[in-house]
C-alpha cells in the first residue's frame, strides 16, 4: 500500500519552520496547543474571502504574537486600522471564551504576500471562489494554472478536485498539472494546501501543489560562518 505524506512533513527544519513557535512545560503545552488549533480554525473561518496564506503564532512568557499573511492586507486592516483593532478584540474574546490564559502583551501583525499566484493557500481559495460562483470547473482550474505558471519563481503546479463536479450524481476526481512537482526531493520548495468549495449539492475538495524551485544553502555562509 502506498503512503501519502504531507509535503511539509519531511521538509520541516530543512526548508520550513513551524507555524506555531513556542516552548512550554507539560502543564502549559496542552492549553497552548488546544488554543492554537481552535483559534486558527476560528480565524480561517472568519477571514475566509480575504486571501489568507498562513496564520503563524509566536509565544514567550509574557507576550503572544499572531502573524497573518495575506495578499490583501487592506481588507483586514480597514480604514485607519479599525479592522485590525476589532479583529484583535475578537481574538482576545475567543481566548476568554475558550478559558485560555490571557497574554500580558498581545500583538497582531498583518503581513502582505507579494506574489500570491505562487502561494498554494491563496491559489486554492481562488479555485474555491471560482467554483462557488458556479463557473465551469475545467475553465476555473485551467485559467488559474496558466496564471500561476506565469508568476515569478513557479516551476510547476498541480490542482486536484474531488466531489460532485458539475453537479453530477457520482463523485469523481479531476486533475490538471503543468511543469514538475518533485515530491521526493527534500530541497524542492513545494507549497501545499487543502481547501473546500461549498456548493448547493455538497462540498468539493481542492488540493494544490506549487513547486517553486530547489533551495540550496548559501555557500558564502558555509565558507565564512558568522562568529
């Protein structure tokens, strides 16, 4: 039997960092981990439609920092920062509702993604948005694949749809691929995301892989390590 491994799994530390960055003892660990999962789910649901790439969480003894990466920061920040202030208050309310320890210093950073067509999470949402507008699924994935392949740094893309495509009675899968996706090469920078398109006759699952070339260590740093 074949085993499907998440592309992030064996690239952690080598190419990618954890999405939650903190250290805690046994007592705090369960609370922090539960809080991260539930608040991330809350934010993904609330900010759906705002082209969110990733939500990263950093903690230390006194402060907690949320980093939201999006291609449209203006939608979240709002006029004169009102949206960001309101979102910060809602996160703190959610933490209180979940009975999590309130941080002494809470920060919310909104970072712009400059190359959205090379980001799997944003591309997956673009596919979902097209399907939810009842556009033909083949046209949606073809347009997005061609658009992503013209983006800077993208060397390959694969999109897989699964479900009642086109309102058919029997669920099936449809796939479109351009370029190469070397999943077994450790130094290959592969971005991956799962998404759902909510349609009247059921959800359609979306998977997106984007290959952004190979990453090699900087030889100058290796020859002259920082003292």
